[in-house]
C-alpha cells in the first residue's frame, strides 16, 4: 500500500515537480500519483484531510502557473511577430530615401559640398577632422577650431579636394578647454537603394554598404 504523502514534493515554475529523488513530474504524473495514493491508502490510517487539501492546492497552483506561462509565451510570440512586421514595413518605406544612421562614413562626390554630421557632447571644444580611405589609410586632416555642443554639420572642405569619388571614413575628435576628450557620436548620411533581410532583421543597402534598420536615426528626404 502507498502511504507516502505527496506534500513533500516541490514544484518548479515551469510546470514540473521534483521529488526526493530529483525526478521531474509533470501535471499529469502528479495527478496520477495523487489518485494512486488515494486508492491505495491504508483504510485504518487514511491521509489527513489537511494534507489532502494541501496537495490539491499545490496541484491547482501548478496548473495555474502552467497556464500563465503558456499565455505569456503566446503573447511574446505575437509581439515579436508584430514587431517584425512593423520593421519590415518601415524598411520598405525607407527605400529611395536618404537617411542619417549611426556610422562614420562619408560619400565624396567631387562637388565640394560634402558634409559630415556628428553629435558633440557638453559645450563642445577644439575639433579636428580626419579622413581615411577604405583601406584605413589617412588621406588628410584639418583643424576646425572651436565648435559647439549638440548636432553639428561640418563641411569636408579642403579634405575632399583631389580625392577620387567614393565612400571614406572620417574621425572627429574634440577636446575641451582642459584638453580632455569630449564625447562624439558620428553619423553617416546614406541614400538607400536596396533592402535585404538577414539574421539581424532588415538590412538597408547603400552603394554596396549594409546597415541595420535599427541604426537609422533620421529619414532626411527622398533621393529622387
């Protein structure tokens, strides 16, 4: 006859129970074990009512936890699917537009009107702009004097003279009055002409370069 009480079992939030042996019990196994206990208990020494009530309360709590977990999982999947759909729609709407994205590249066109965009921390300071080619070779540098804090539009000016058209990487360094570095966030201005879906979600294509949609901070204008 089974006389061992089930109240010694402990229950995990995942919907399983662990007995003294460490074995995992699901809700079906728990119910079967409870029924077996009731069927095989010693008639001369039946389970005490308070133990039986405690066992039923544990089973009820376990069932509720499982239902809550399943509901939350379903909601999470639905939210993820909705977010993916919104991202895909947003990516399509960016096609044919010029965007400002996190990055440090600049397109040299030979028009002499090239600019870079950067966010400068604090109140700004003394700045230097340096340009590199695709191989990382420094192609030029010039001092900008004192610039203020916040978003700044800075012309490449003489740095672009004599350079072959193409995309380059730039670096903007700023130092405050004490000579300490000031935080700078650089941006890339890119005309979006393609779209690809990858493991990181929608990837925007601009002249062969790819950037995640999440890196876009501003849609500026259409390219046509």
